[in-house]
């Protein structure tokens, strides 16, 4: 069963394994994004340059829609 949005925000992320986007490794790119797998296709996303900000959390459906939008060129 997919986790609810409230359930995602209730998760403790202190032990989360954050992975930096391969697009963030280029020093000419000022944006650094890290993603953590929350299980069941859900993810958390944070700004690796400003870790004081709380990470955003996306359900599997939201994350899939975002990835599809990126593939389709909706954001750039």
C-alpha cells in the first residue's frame, strides 16, 4: 500500500542514505540536489548546499509524474 503524504512527512530521515544527482557533480552547475529512497517508490529531496531546510517528500505517484515531466521537457 502506498504511503500517504502525512506518513512520508512523519518518517525520521536521520538514517536516510542521500545520493547526489549526477548532474550536481559538475562544478559549473550551482544547484546541488540529493535524493533519498523512502521505500515503495517514494523519495525525499533536499538541497545539499542548504541542509538546514527540510527535505521535500514525494509519493511514488508524484515522483513518477515529475520524472515523466523531465523526460518530456516540461521544465526547461
